[in-house]
C-alpha cells in the first residue's frame, strides 16, 4: 500500500461519516484516519473512544474532581452507594440500590 492508497481510504472513510454530522471537521478527519488505519467500524471506534476517555478520566482523578464539585461524592462512593462519612459511621447508610450494580 502506498500514500495514495491511504489518502483514498481516508477520503472514502470521511465520506462515510455523513451520519456523524454532530462531529466537527477535525474530529471527522481524525475518525476517518483511525477507521482507515485500523480497518475498524466507525461505531466500534466511537465506543472505544468513550471507554478510553472514561478510563483516562478515572485514572487521573479528574472524574472524582468533577463529581466532588458537582455532587459532593466520588466515583467509589457512587459505586458502593455509600459516602465516606456513612462508611465512617457519621451518618446512617441508605438502603442498597440494586439497580446500580456496575462495577469499574
């Protein structure tokens, strides 16, 4: 494969992104490049991107920072359904929420 082949594949992938009009031009170009280079489905690449962003945000502590600022809890507190104060006995813990079983 050559540079011309890559250019053609990226252009074809870019043209296939009509359903993704919500993306800006730069994001569409980057998605087209990833799609051509990795020979991957666009929807799968977007799913991977969400997982990667979530993992990165969690690993760096930015998720906890934003959760603490907006909701006064951390991600660990969300997963357990109990705040640190409740764990330490300062408050009575709430009833367990069976709908929240997602574990990171």
